[in-house]
């Protein structure tokens, strides 16, 4: 696992990260597992600045940015292309700044003589063997929004820096401050389009500067756009996962795109018996250890098939994925609640009619789902959810049939013991009382949460690709500047039901970068068939993982009867809470991995005992 860490205190640290390399210019800071080119710094007297990861700033610009460090303009240090961690030192103040999508999260824990910080919560927990926090894991399973419990991490004694905030360490202690606004100044789709094009282009170019071979997924609109952008710079190995069970048109568009863009060399990745969800879970040692439960534990076999095909046809390089394209380029129908809140009733009705046609329901049904969320804010929504958790579990119905909510309660919440549900309710009530600044619009909140979740999961894919193939994964839609450019466009413009991802179409129309037939595409592939195939094929493995001996069951995070019923539904091919099952399985895998890993995070450098 690749991670970074540092110590801030009056005394020397009593431990060092195993295999850690010192970050030049920053006292008591280390990077673990990072190539040298991904750790760069500048220093002048009491000012120091370092970036770790893919950062599109050259050494001269990095040195010039020391004046920004002196001014403590932290936000300006997050505006370079790429995805990276920033460490800035100005006199006795040290700022540690993660990204907006959680690929470089920041955690911290105090000790009597100072404070440890890290991008790995599990490493900080390993300092003294701190256990996982069942209530925080319950929030992860039941709510799937990383910022709901604010500064609470998945481990006891380890604090988390919420999305859009940074950690500041001074002689008086540690604190978090916001560097990103809760919501952006609205920008029309046409005005934002050039900024989106520029941000995406820079994001792709940053990954290609100084690298060797490039490859890319060639499937949906998002990944195809990235592949075409990369092809401006040279040859790209393009791969399409084309299992016949998917029954989509990804392969048709991929073949046509490769024919239209000469620098794309296309390869098809055929499916097989084991390229389904949940393959390989009978041997958890085959999965890389991640810092948090990771969705790619469920789909690892599919991702391996894609990456293995790339490795067969080119040297090790960077592989582009369209992860998070859906989150920043479109919007779910929940934005209707914001239109109602803003009393844009005519626009809400027009959009409700369009969504109703797509879903074969009445406009009244669409608006009825949106109305409750339009009448409450985030804190009140959490209090309502807490009240619901104190009641008896609900009968399962698909999430799309439930009312829109700021923080939807997932089916996993209904699998938990009453004690755990009550503990989560208490935590939600406490969180509702502590929100420093509520967003006005539901989509301003949910967009950020979706990105943070996707970013964490993509970090798991990065670990798998690096550990098994020595390959870097690039997900440009998760870059700070891409996020800012896209989310400045109101959700009702990004998600208008009459056009498919109009922001991307507007950004690249008439540029000769992406073929017009790609930009006019209105279809999207899905993996439901492979999810159900995996649920059927690996039913016995799942029954064991989530059975009476499961780690989740031992602490009340699941109970047996509802889980067994859901697995039976899945095995019979009936509608299933797929997302809830994915969350539960990935959390169970993570807990078992945390038990069995023998990786030692720290070296002891004093009489203090290091933890494993």
C-alpha cells in the first residue's frame, strides 16, 4: 500500500514508517512506496512545499509557489493539474492538504509530545493497535457518504479531515479549516465548457509528461474522451471489456472510434466464467490491502482481465479510466428537490415530465419523491434518519422507489442489530448538531459525497494495478480542477433528461478531439448481468463470508435473517439490493484482511514499542 505520513512535535518521533523515504525539504515527513518522480519539493528558509502524487507543476513553479505558502493561500496550492497531496510549511505552521475526491485523504492523531498525520488511517491505528470503530463502519455501510460523521475515521483514536478541508499543525495543536467553498458560484453550461475542456486536457497531459506507454479504457463516453485526449500525444493501447452477457453497444462504439482515431490501437477483452462479480473471494490473500473497504474487491476479476490485456500489448505505463465521469458530468433526478426548494416550479414540472417518460411513471410520482427533501436541510434530514433508525427495519423496496433524501438510508441499515442502529442514530443526532455550514442545495452535498466515495474506491484500483502490474491508474475526472469546472454547472443543466452528458458534448464539440458520433451517443453500458451472474455462481462463498462467522455479524453490523433472504433473492435472479450487498461484502473482506495482514507499518527507533 502506498501512503505518506509525518510527525509534528517538539520531540523527535519514536517511530519511522517502514520502507518510508524522507520527503526532501519537509522535516519528519515520509512517502512509502512512491516513485521518486512523484515526490517533489522546494524550500527557502522557513518556507517549504512538497507535492506527492501526479502533479502538473514543474520545479520552477513549485519554487515560485513558496510565496503562496508565505501568504498561507492554501486553496491556490490545490489548483495545479493532477491528483496529489500537498505539504506546506510556513514558519511553525504545517498544512497538509488532500484532494477533493479522497484519493489523497488526510488523517491525524495526537500524542503527548506531538501529532502524527498520514494518508493512511490504518497506519495511524497501527501505532498502538487501535481497533476499527463499529459506529463509523455502520455509517459507511448504511449511508455511504464519507462526510456524514465529519472528522470520525473508521478507526478509534484516528481523526479524519473532511472533504474540502485541510489539516493545520502549530505548536498549539491540530485543527482543520475549510479551503474549498461548500458550493460553487453557478456557471452556465456554455460558459463552463471551455474550462472543462482545458482542465481535462491538462489532466491528461500531466499524466503523459515524462511517462512511457499509455493505455485507456474505451467503453463509455467518459473513458472514450480520455482515450482520444491521450491519443493527441501519441499511441494509446485502448481496451474494451466486451462480455457477451452485457448486451450493450460499448464495443460497437469502441471499434468505430478506433477506426476514426489513428493513434488508438484497439483490443477486445472477452469475458469468461470467472469475469463476474465476487470472483476470487475464496482467497482474500489475492487482493491488495486497502486502507478502507473497497468496491473493487467485488469486481477485481474484471479489472484484472482488462489490465492483463494491456500488459500483454505494451510496456508498463499509465492507464486512463473514466471513473467519476458520471458524478461530475451528469446528475441524478434528486436535483428536482433543489428546483422545488428554489421555487422553480415550472422548470421542476418540465423536468419531472421528462424523467417520468424515461422511467415509465407519472410526473406526480416523480415530484412526490422529490418534495420531502425540498422541505428540510441537511441537519434536519439527519435527525429524521436517526428517528427512522430507532424504528423497526423496513421491508425492502428498490432505492429508486423511496423518497429522495439528502442522505439515503440504504438496505444495509435494515440488516443491522437494534443496538447498532441506535448507536448510529445517536451519532447522526450528534453530527446534525455540529454541522458548521449547511449547503443550501442537496446536490451540492451529494455530488461531493459521490466523488469522495468514488475516489476512495479508485484508490483501491490503483493499489491493484500497481501491486500486480506495476501500472499507474489515472482518473482525470477526479482531479480538483476538473471537479471545480464541472460542478460549477448547476445539476439541472448537467443532468437534464433531454441530453446525455451535455457538458462533455459542449466542451468538445467542433474540436476534432472526440468524434462527433461519440459525443452524440445517448447510451450507457451496465454490469448488472455480471453482478447477477456472480451472485449465482459464487453464492456459497458469499453465504460463508456473510454467514454466522462473519466479522460484520460478530459486532451486529449485519444480522443473518435479512442477509440470507437477500442472498436467496439474488440466487433466484430476483431484484436485489445489489449496492447494499457490494458494500457488505467489501466491508467483510476488509475486516478479514485487517485481521490477517502481517505487514508492519512502523520501525521502532526508541524504547516505545512499535505496532504491527
